C-alpha cells in the first residue's frame, strides 16, 4: 500500500496533469492514496483574493474569477465535453467562494484565509480525478475535510488523531481495497463545526505522511521537479548534488532549518512507524531519487555540506527595560509570547540583558507579537536578512557562502554553522 503526493509544479497545467496520469497508470490495480496540492501558483493567487476581500479593495471578485477561469481553461484542454460533471463541480466550488466574497468579512483573517485558499486543492483534485477517469484509471475523489478533523487553529490546524484515523479507515480503506485509487487534497482539514482549516503553508507533504501513518503504508512518495533531495537549492547553487539516502534525523534537521524539498512536519509520522519516504522526479519517473529511512542512520558521516538559505528573515533584539538579567524568568516569558503568536524561532542567542531571535518575516503575525513584547521589553528589529545554515560544514563551504556578505551574527557547533547576514548575492533572480 502506497501514498503518493503530487505538488503544485506537477499539476501546473494540462500537460503536467497528463504526465501525472502517465505515472499513475503504472500503479493501476495496487492500493494507492494520491494526495494532490493546488495547481502551481494558485495558493498565491487565492491569498491575493483573501487580502483583497479583507481590505475591501473591490478587486476580490475579479481576482477569484481569474483563478476559476484558469482552472476552466485547463479542464477544457483535458475534457472537451462541457456537459461532463467536472464543470458543475467547478461552478459549485467557485460560486461558494464568490458568495463569501459578496459579504463583508466578519471573522478573523485566519478563518477567512482558510475558507478561500482551500479552493485551490478542491479544484485541482476534481480536475485530476475527472481526467484520470477518462483515461481508464479508476479512482474515487474524497473530501479530506471529512477525514482529517482538526481544532480551530486556522492556518495551522492541529490534527485530532483518534477521530481522523477512524474516519480514514472507515472511508478510505474500502476504496483502496477494491482496488481503486483514492484521490484527495493536501493542506486541508475540517473542524467539528464543518469549517475548513489549513495545516500550514506547503502542508500537503504532511497530509500525505499522516495518511501513510494512519493506513500503515509500505511507503510514501513525494513527486518533485528535482531528481531527489539535494544538498542545496539548485536555483541558487547549480552544482547542488543529489543525496541518494538520508536518515530520518538528517531529513528533519534539513527541513527544520528551511530546506523546501519537504514540509518540516512530514518526517515524524513516517519515522514513528518506520515508513520510508521516497523523493522522486515526475520529470524522470524512472529514476530512483532519494530514500529517507532508518536504514540510512549510519550514513551521516558521508554526507556533503548541506546548505539551506532562508530569505525574508527578521532579526529581533529584545532588551529588558529594567536591566534584569535575561535568565529563566525572562526567557520563559519571551518564549511563551512567541508560542502564543505561533512564531517559530530559526536561531536564538542571549546576552546579559538581551535576547535575539531570527524569525520568518510574516507581517500578519509580527505586529501582534511586537505589540505584546513591547509591553515589558524594548524591541528593535532588522528586516531584509537571510539565514544561512550549513550542516556538515567545511571551512571551504563556510567561506563560499559568506564571502562578500555582511555577517550580523553567527553560531557554530560540531556539525552546524548558522549566520544571519545581508541578502545580497541571493534571491535576486528568484
């Protein structure tokens, strides 16, 4: 029994969806759950719809129509018959969001975000499922919001495992036993009240890992536009090399520090049951890719320097107003504030009366964080920084990544080098 996950790049247009069908055709007759993301760039477009709605710019309906038109265009390239049920599904999904946009927003940003942005996955899976059926690939579309029960933490829904596992076994197991492919959405969940939640940006990998765990899958495969897990982002470093085997530990370290190849929360559900993760190329599906498993635990010493660069970082400097030491009481208070606003620190350091933290610069959350911190502390911030992390560093790798850059702060341990620095040389071409 396998779980596959296809991301936005793999279903970005009609040709890409045809390629997905070619890959899946090889697995007809085997138990398979297929988790699919929104079409490439759709989530960004729906975030723009959300912002326009919240800000009442008058552009939200127009932006939504552009998203729906794009999906209709791709559908027509795949299924010419507009009497096909796919088109009524698209119309129903789009009209549901349009109705929401016709009313002034009354709820929190997170709630509104999840109800609108979730449209991307619902549309993409309807299109892929319908096209597969026309190609003789028997499958059943299923709404993941009926499967994964979450709490009401919008934009970062926390899965309620016991209920979700029961739903998956009740609704999914009969499908894949037929055997028929189960097609469902990544990134999404549902509350007990029937509202949509999302699991965190790029959360479809995590969705697939949850399915793999709850169904005791033999393996999970993430299909990417790269040949496997590389030691660096090939857009920034064309000489990046593929890593054939990786331990769960090394993989979770890479993703925690910002490597985008898989979502940071993906590894835990797999490691807990010893399920191997395959990262393979949908461009070259006959290639082996990378395997993440417990069998690679002894291979860490053979790894090349693993380089992760995160842009759009904010450096916060928090100083006690009364000159009290930055010891247990203050640190506990500060971390409690960070946790309350769901802000993850990428790097921290403290001195006698100051605490520094490097965080992702997410404006919707940062303002509330700063407001609360400034009640008891003096706070300064530097934006426009990047965070460079090198695991299994060498002197040559550090020199290469820091040459010509202004280093704001650096840390080094036995296996890990990290520094905050200016953003020049990186991301200009992205």
